[in-house]
C-alpha cells in the first residue's frame, strides 16, 4: 500500500478492525480449496470511523470511504483476502 492508493487514516483503521475480524473466524489446520465466502470492500460515502466489518457464513463485507482508497487497491486486497480466507471456516451464525 502506498499513500497514493490509501489514506493513512484508513490504513490505521484496517489495523484496528482486522484483528477482531480474524478472531471471529475459525482457523483451519489446512487451507480449503475455496474461501468459505466472498470478500466485498465497497466504496461508500462514509467516514473513517464508520469502517467496520460484517461477517457471516456468506463472507466478509467492509464498507470503505470512497475518497480514501483506490479501486485498484480494493481489487488487490480482495484477491489477497480471499486467499487468506481459505485458512478459515465460516463463522457459526448466531
């Protein structure tokens, strides 16, 4: 990530929400052939403080501030994130 593709405030926010999101998923001993669900980072008209995640058995959704990240970087994060999600099982629905 570089300053041209993501604002440092958003990068810091990702660090804050990343741990809890990862902890909400159940780690697998071996990766699955496919991730348990999708990963959607949607560019929206929101502030940095409104960035959080929604995690279901269908996948992970994270709204991100439109002006603080490029679509190119979202695409790259999605590819990397889906690879990482192969190491987790779907969370149990509550």
